[in-house]
């Protein structure tokens, strides 16, 4: 269900509020918080805490953006491990690197500008490949999944964290209301940008639901593909292995 949407008139106060969140990263984090009511932080922590990864591993976080996942992963691979943060956007990569550097995370971190559809890494380079809230934005998702499979070592795990299809019927109207009514207005008010927030909600509805993404991962060559819904399927974690 798509609710009708009316533009909120732009006032000086809104301009002021907008200026507060003028940096790319600031807007980006705000967007995440508004989108998920802050819960994305919990989802990300769970996503990394339950990953198949150990000390000394070499891992790749695709569409890594501002580095939330990479920072959590670095903690898991330890001093001997290595985290490669890949993103197609140079601006996001720069913000990610500055962030992690400010937190004292320098050694064992690498930043690579790359398209998930065509990775600049040899076969079997990583113990774990993750992509969080990124696959939705990739044009050729099948190509990205095949590439994730290719760069994994045998026995390695791929993990996808993404918005998915809400499973609880009672919750669907509330979720739609939040997505199409509340969110664009919050976006307008705080980030001066209703359009992007509306796009976000629509891109989530277009993303393949749980079982479809599972089938895509199997078609890309992953074995033992499975998924787990979090919060009634607002997001899902898909996992697959290279065998
Ligand atoms: N993973 C981060 C997180 O969870 O906070 C960032 C998610 S952000 C919504 C999506 C990211 O995907 C952006 O940083 C964008 O630049 C990146 N991206 C979009 N298309 C991509 C592609 N084809 N290959 C690699 N990165 C891509």
C-alpha cells in the first residue's frame, strides 16, 4: 500500500535544522536512525556477533559505507586479522576511513573503492564476506552474489543483512504508515530531503523477499543457504557458504 504524500512547506526553521545535519555522514547516520528507530545499531551488532569469523581472519565488508560493520568486524578478527572495506562511493569510503581512524582503528584495515558486481580481488581471498544494507542498492544483484562467492575461501561464509518482507500481518499497516507517512516527513524536517526517504521506503519494497533472495544465493553457487528474520522480518540475515 502506498500512502499519498504531500510536500511539507519549507520554512527558515527547517533550513536551520537542515544545516545542522549538512555533512554526508551526518545525514546518512540520521537516515538510518530515523529509518529503523535506532534499532539498526542492534541489528548490525547481532549480524557481526553471529558471523562465522575468528582471530586472524581476513574479511571483506562490501558496501561498507561509513564503517559500522568494519569496526565491529575488526574487533572480531583481532590484531592479527584484516578487514577490507569496499564501497563504490569515494565520499563514503573517505568518511568511513576518517571515522575508523578517529576511533584509533588503523592497522589491519584497508579501503578499496569497488563495485560489488565486479570485485578487484583474486578468487578465494577472504574467510568471510559481508554486505549490510547494501545489496538493495546494487543493480545486478546476481553478479554481486556470484562475486561474493568467488572471492570466498572454501568453507568461508557470506552474510547479507538487508531490509526484507515483514511477516506479521498485524504489523504491516503500522510499518507502511511509518515508511510512507512518517519517514518522508522526518526526512524533510531533519535532513531537508523527503525524496530520498521516500525512495528508501520504495527500494525496500522492491528488494527480493526472504525466499527469493535465498534462491538467488543458491543460484550464485552458495551452499547451505539459510536466513533468519529479525523483528518479524523488517530485516533478515541470509547466510551461505562456499564449498
Ligand atoms: N554497510 C553500511 C551500513 O550498514 O551502514 C552502508 C550501507 S549504505 C545504505 C549503502 C552503501 O552501498 C553506500 O555506501 C553505497 O555507496 C554503497 N553501494 C551502492 N552500490 C554499490 C555497489 N554496486 N558496489 C559497492 N557499494 C555500493
